[in-house]
C-alpha cells in the first residue's frame, strides 16, 4: 500500500477570528505558486488555547498564525526568537526538529513595507511613535534594529510609555502628547500605532504640516485604507506607508516557513485584499 501524504496546512488561531484576511492572502500565494496546501481559521477560546497549540501537529497543522487574544500566551508556550521576546508577543509558530518555535512578524512586516513604499526611510535619526501597545513594541524594536538614534514614544498614559522605554533602554524617550507639536519639525519618521483614525474612532489630531519635507509617515490602521493622517501627509507630498502594506508583508515569513517558498507581495494581491476590505 502507498501511504497517503496529506498536503501541508497552517491555520490562524484567534477568538474571534472570522474577520481575518489571512486566509485570502495565503490561499492567493498557494494558488499562484502552484503549491498544494491549506490555510484554515481556527476559532479557539482562551481556555482551549494551550491544548490546541501544544498539539498543533496532531490537529493537522505544520504551523500557525496567532491573533488576539492569544499572542502573549503563544509566547509562553513556545520557544520565541529575539523579535517575539522584544515585542512581548508571538504571532507566527512553526516546527523545527519537533520543537514549536515562534516569532513576531509584525517587526518585518512594518520594516519591509517601509522599504517598499519609502526607500531611504531609515537614513533619519529621529522617529516618533504614537501609542505604546503591543504593536508599538514591534515597531520600536524594528526602528532600533534599523539604526534610529532616538525613538520618541508618545502615549496618553505616560507611565505606559515609560515602561516600554525602560525595556528598550536609552534610544527610547517617553513623552506626553502636549510636546508632540514642538518635536515634529525634527522628526524623520512618524508612526501611528494607535486606533485613532480607524473607522468608528476619533481622528488622530497631529499637524503633519509641522514635519520636515523629507519626513515619512507610516500608519498601522488599514480600515480605512487612507486615514486622515495619511491623507494629510500625501496632500503635503510626504512619503507614506499604510497599514494594509504592513498586513501583507507580515504574512510573508510565515508562508515561507510552512510551505518552503518565499512569496511576493504583488499589486494583484493588494488589489484583491483591498476589494475584500470594501465589502459590506
């Protein structure tokens, strides 16, 4: 008898998870690269997460993406790399020699999206990051990794910004919102990691007119695709990087780890995801 070899499959684990665009992205790559494989959504409640992850292979998966609210728990249940430890959360899991490893691809998603949208963005020395949540930690790690001398971290709760600065050390400078306008003229890169500007949320009130003409503005929000912050930056002629680009780029490494080929973020893929975001 010939053994039946099942196609490799990965999944997204979240609670809830049905809203995710990850299956759309990974199925596009499987199709265009001619790989027989699968990518499922697995809605797993917090009380069932540990059992599911620790038996991921017996559930039929070679790896997984992890989303809210499981990212911190995934870090504790796997062997994380430096990026996952620095971000305090894991979003991509895979097996190596039977051991379940993890990383945080938000770091490279953010960095690679900027490389694609604004070549030369990392030549500056001063960045300003708005927000001090989980996504902010990945962004700050990436900026330090790419050589920014100062990362000005702004959060409405200054204590939270200070705690994050304590983790990363000297390059990170915690600040209150009332000094943002004073600092903007010397900022080379402005990054919004808050939910301000997202549909249903208040607009982000930052005067991009105060930024220097070479500055780059990056946004993590992707619904809407063009937030008021990005619209203002583009009206001024500044280079920008949007949240959808980061979403697409952060998916690349997981696919490569699970299916053995490095996929490309193409205009066709972006248009397909944009069209899906526009659905009611």
